[in-house]
């Protein structure tokens, strides 16, 4: 949940930067921030629903990697103060979103009964797909970076 909250804070920072001069981009960042808060709530509810035994299951993806991801988000937020170009922001966010989605789903699938994992997946799938598609559309519209453009084209 720390990673979701760190991403939420990053998106609100990006929203503040874009709010006065780029309403489309500000809307994207605000929507993504709200979705991270929803993800954190879902994960908190899921954690509360699991038994102590399920919470102690060793997953193949190390849990400390989630904390490391949250720390990476905080370091990137600090870089924003020094000025980061739009392509670097898009690249970081795209990597973070794809990594977060995989980490969370992997943990859920490994520690939860199949019906619980399926329910969580269904609740996360559409919003994640929606904001990932919106992010990709903004990147395609705004970037001149051929590698970044190719990455998002492959996701659509």
C-alpha cells in the first residue's frame, strides 16, 4: 500500500504542475491519483480479509520490493523539483504503472484463494486498463521519443 500512496502523491504533484496550463494532462494525473487511492483501499480491505496464515505465505516476488518501489517514487518526486522533461516523466510513470500492476496481481494470486484473487482482479482490471490507456494516449500525442512511442503503441 505504501507504493500506491507514493504514486498517488506523485500524481497529485504532477497534477499541480499541469493544472494551470494543461487541463488534459492535469485531468489524467488527477484521475490516476484517485485510482491509486482506490487501489490502496482495495489492498487494505484484502489484507484485512486474509487470515494470519495467508498473510505469512512466502510469495515468489519479494514483498520488500514494494517498499523499494515506493522509495524510487519518492526519489523521482525529488527530481521533479530540479526539472524533469515530459518524456522522463512519462517513462517513469509507465514503468511504475506496469511494474505495480504486475507486483500487486502476483501477490494477490499467490496468497489468496482463487475466488478472492479473481474478484480483486476484476475490481482492478478496468480502472487500471482505463488509466493505462489514457496515459498511453497522452504519451502518443506528446512525445517525440521513438522508443517511448513504440512502447506505448505495443500496449494498445
